C-alpha cells in the first residue's frame, strides 16, 4: 500500500452522514489506499496525503505534514475558509450531480409552495374551509435567483420550464438561455425590483455576510401579484440578518419565507422562526447528498490528481468559494 | 351582425370564474358577434349557433334549435356526457397551454411535497423539532401517471427533468422520450407494481368510475423507499372510491394522498378527509385556468370553423372524452 493515505475528519453529521457510514463508503471506493477515520491512535500522520472533512475543528488539519489536497464533503466552504490555520494546499468542494438535483428539488418545491399559496391552503384545510382563491399563472411571477453557479443555473432551468419568468444575479456575468442575467453591485437593484420570489443560493463570504437584510428585501417588487414577495434561503444562515427578516415578515415587506439555514443550527427552541405562520422551516436538509456519490467523486479526483491531472472545483482563496 | 350568436351558460363558478367575468372576456374577443349571458329574456334562441358552458343544467342546451358547436370551459366533460338530452352537435373541450401549465405546477408541487416529506417537516416545525430524516433522491422514486394526454405528458416531462423515474399508463399506446409507457388493462398491474407515487389525471368515463379503489391501490409498490406509496388525484372525484382511500390510508396501504377533487364538492364539513393527517387537500383548484385564455381559444375555434376549418379537441362520444 504505497498510495498516499486518506484521513476522514467528520464532525456533527446527521444519521445519514454518520462518520462510520462515510468510512465504509470510502473503504469501498479507495480500494488499495489506507483510509483512517479520526480520531484513530493507529493513524500515522506523515502518511496522510489527503483529507476529506466535514466541519473539522480549527487546527485539526495542521497535524498532517505531507497533506496534498483537502476535500470538503459539502458545497459550502465558508467555515473552512475562516480558519486561519488551514494548510496552504488546494481545497476542493463537492459538486456532484446528485447534490445539484437535490437542491433543484428543494428550490422548485418551495417556489411552487409560495406561488400556489400552500400556507393558505393548509390553513384552510385545518379550518375545514373550502375556499379556493384567485390563482395567478407562473407566467405572472418573476423568480430571482442570487448565485448562478451550478446549483442556481440548474434550478433556473426547471423554473423556466414551468413557465416562471426567471432572473439570475451573480458576481460575474453569465449567459443562460431564457434567463435574464444580472451581475455585480451595479445591477443588483434592477434585479431585485422585478423579483417576486427571491431564491438565495450564494456562497457565504465576507462580501455576502448578512446580505439578506432589510435594505435588500425592501427593494423586492412592491407590486407583486402575490401581494408581497417571498424569500427562499437554502444557502447559509450567515447570509441572513435574522432580526431584519422577522421584521420584514411582520410589517408585510415579505409575505412569506422558506428557510433551510440559520445563524445557529440546530435552531434554538426559543427562536421566533418556529412559530411564525409565514415561515416554512426545514432543518438544513435542502441538499443532503448521499455519501455514495460524494465518496466516488473524491476517489475519482484523487486518482486523476495522482495521474498528473487537474483537480476540479478548487476553491479560490481570494473569492472565498 | 350576421354571425351566429354565442350563448354563455355558466353555473357554480368561483370568484375568478364569475359569469360576469366570462361575459366581459367573450365580449372582448367576439368583436362582431352577439354574446348572451343566460338567463337573458332578450336572447333569441334561434340566433344561437354556439354555446360555451360550465356545468349547464340538464336540458338547458336543448333550447337552441340552430346550435352548431358546444364548448366546455374546462377539460372534464363527464357531467355533459352523462346528460342524455345533450344536442347531437360537436362538443369541444378546452385544451389551452395555460391549463396544461397549471396542472403541471400542481402535479410537480404535490409529487415533490410527498417525495420531500413535507407533511413530516411541517409537523416537526409545529413541534419545534430540528430532526432531519433520511432523504432519498428523486432517482430512487417511480412516479406513475394514469392518463397520458396533453396534461399527463407535460407533467411527466418536468418530473423526468427533475430526476424521477416516470411511467405513464393510458388507454391507447403512447411513445414519449424518457418515459416508460404502458397501456390497456393487460399492462395496468405492471405499471402499478413499480409505482411509488401514483398521479391520476384520467378523464371520468363509465370505465374509469371509482378506478381508484382498494384493488388498484393495493397493487402499488409495497417496497417503496418512501415507506408506503402516495396517491395524487387531480382528475375527478368520481374516479375515487373514497371509503377505500380512507381505509388504505388508515391501514398503511397508502402513506399519503393529495386530493383536489371529491365525489361531493364543496367537500362536506363532516368529511374525514379534512382532518386526516395523511391527506393534503386542495379545493378543486389544480388548474383554474384564466378566462382570458379560454375565451380567446373558443373565439379562435369559432372563427376557424366558420371559415371551413376543423374543430380541435372534439369529444369522441364513444370514448367519453
């Protein structure tokens, strides 16, 4: 076994993401490579060339003197990038088709829930009221997606197919068929003003910290056919100013919100989000990708890297994602 | 004004479908044609060549001796076909893109709600429980659509794009890219056995009356990754054996159901569907098409018919749809 070993540093996963499950998957796909699930007293730190991590503790990765590549087992690398002790080797983030497909499911589901007035219809059922309301067509609604990378572009494509008017906003210019593309700070207000349902899939960086604040939300289409615009955040909790969002829901600036992520997770029991009737809350499960897909993806990248090929989806430290 | 007049017979519409709203729309699109909204004592029955109807009363249409074409303002013509006094002139049913798009919205929304465990997640929110569950990917779920006409085919296409395995079952053979197509009684069981989420968009005919009964539902995939299969009916209430559906929900044959239609509408306050925690109930609003689109469609068909062209979407009395 001469191939560089892989260390797994996995903390705080759900049942589906248990460290043991990851270990078993990586053993399957790294056939003649040693895989250590840490902590493991038998692990020889000098042999470790690769690390696959989920919420590693600050400083943990500095223990491996011969580390060559780090793999983050999710799409968001904000916590890692904030760690000043992070080794200066390439960091790869996960971009597998399965993760994209699951995020698109989530975005399409929640856009349709707000578009089709699901909160109202569920309340009607609870109250035993047969009371259909006027329903506008998808063609009357503009969905605006912030973050038009792999995830945003795929969701945009399905929403367009469903008949919505779709806009995208990103840091750098994009061109996508049937989507109105905006970019940069100069075009942000134009993008917001036309938007009835705002979907946030941005990476969390110093620039996007608390970008979902009153100033931004107040610029959404004030004449929405929906009555008031809706917000869907499946990016990161750090993108939210949560006090502002609650205020905007309260004063009608926002008509509804679907939130998958929060500043503090699990969301504390006393958070007002739990009981706000305008909030559709999910426990950070928008795109809970299967370890099967991700372990195969990491193993493929290591093989290619060792054969002299280039790594994919390497994080740009300057950009932060 | 020599063109044949149009009579509107509209009963029991929702706010969006008020008779006055229809009258105003038809006045806009039938520029030099007389439009009577019945009852109207000034209406000359002999001048009426066309009738556009929504839930007309039995015998009402027999009052027009020179009737040439009847237009039904929705997709379902079951009530009309059951009327033995119906004049023997062509009956056209509505097939506009707007109706198709709205039905696809409904089907995709409700498939995703069951796939993504929305009833569980809403209960978790009410109970302030941050408790993500294992989430299977769309590629693990077979959606089976009964009724593969314009509506079923369009919904199938979007579901396929979302990554679901999609099958269709129809009376006559179909071929659709990426969809496993079954037809006729001989292939019904094979279709059902693979199905995790059953979507019913069938027309109501003597053959499909109460087709959604225990015998059929018990054939759905017993080893579904979802635990138990789900039913979505956005066709007609008459397709349902409602006692059987309640029993199947109760004994676990079905895990969940989205029902938009019922044998009796509005659903009576004492119906057990209102409070069944496995039921997602909507007030027959799956595809509440805009009168704008339908009135334009009817006016276009009349113009073409008078110019010697063929009518589209004429109901086949033998088939019943």
